[in-house]
């Protein structure tokens, strides 16, 4: 038995050293890496680092926004502020309920919001949240939230990317990314305004909607956190083009599954006549003109149903 334990210990140490050396070599070979199981790529896209830095200093707000890129590109905190609603946007790229729940748990007692708005993008609810976790690993680095995301995602790519990032920063320090502010601009409060974009042709297909059990568990956790603090929780399905929305054959059933516990989904689809293709920069993201229409509609609802 002692020999077996010794052999296992030696093997573990040797494996650790081998991985450390391999990742160290990779760190010096490239600024970032996107191999199959190591997907480390710090980026300005989405402005996550700036958002989290500001979030750590934010206190006593009216509205906390959570969700995917449709959240941080869709809820303009300047427009809400012009209506005496102080908000903070904690959206992030491909954010799933798992990331939303962890972020809410981390910041709700610091920011003390009077209302939580969760943007729901159906495409993301049947996966493990890997893309969003990689975003946090690459752009935020080690933190209590990132560690928990790593554990809950439980994916080899996430573990490898995290290890590579730690070793790279040990040898070379944090990445300094030059951001092109002509493309998009970070706005105080977490919103990102898209300045320039290329319109692409969209070809749709059918996307049957379903839930991954771990995402459903996180979704219920969000409700629990809000209920414990008596904070109203609002679900919002942001506007998307008619062609993109038509891909969901069971969207009504999917929404009903959320509302069955007494929660309301504000679905801004199918889009009305006041929207056109010119209000989108791709099939499911609004441009700034579209954001202004959308936000005015949502503010009207909030003022009526959730007076703050």
C-alpha cells in the first residue's frame, strides 16, 4: 500500500511539472492561444474587465441587469438614468443562468437593487455555459466568481484555459489589450454602444428549445436569491428580427415553463411595426436606434408595473 501511494504521489508531481512546463512554453510562444482544449483569448469585445471593475465600486442602484450580449448591448443605462432610474448592467457574452446566478449572489447585497431584470436568450439554456466561463477566465482571471464558474462548468477546456492563464500571467503578467473605441464604446453603468458594424445575411433553421438541468437549477437559484430579499424579478426577451424569432417552434411552451411559477416574461417578439430591419446590426442584436425604442418601451412597463 505504501509503495502504491508513493507511486501515485510521484506520478502526480511529475504530471503537474509536465503540465507546468508545457503551459509555460505555450505562454512564451503566443500572446493568446485558441487550441482545442485551451481557449485563452483576452479581448476588448464586450468590455467585461471594465464592467467588473466598475461593478466592484457600485452601490445602491434601482435596477440590476443580467444576461447575455443582448443585455449589455440592449439596456442603455444612460436612457434609464434620464428617467430617474439608476441601473447597472452586469451582462456578459453568452451569459447563461449559471453565470447570472453567481454574479447576482456576488453583487446583490453590494448594489442593493430594487429590481432585477434578467435578459433571457433561449439559445443558451441547454449548454454548460462554457463560452461565458472562458470569457471570465480570459478577461477577469482568478476571482471567487470565476472559480465557482470553473467548478460548475466542469469542462476540460475551462480547466486547461484557467491553468494556462495562471501560468502565463505568472511569467508574463496580465495582457494589455489595445481597444478600438471607434468600433464600440463602454458606457458607465455597464452598457456597450456599438459604433460600427457589418450587416450580414441571415439564413435561419429550426431551433427546438430545451433546458439543461444545471441551468434550470441556476435559474431557480436566481428566483430564490430575489425572493429571499423581496426584490422583484423581471424576465425580458429582447427584440430580434422576425426571421430569427421564427426559428423557435416551441417558444410559447418555453416561455410558459418560466411563467408557471408566477413570474412574468416580457417578450418583445414578434417585433411590432415600430421596428424594422434597420434597427438591428445582426439577426438578433439591436443597434443604437433600436436600443432607444426598446428601452423606452421597457421603462414604460417598469414605471407602470414596478414603481421604484
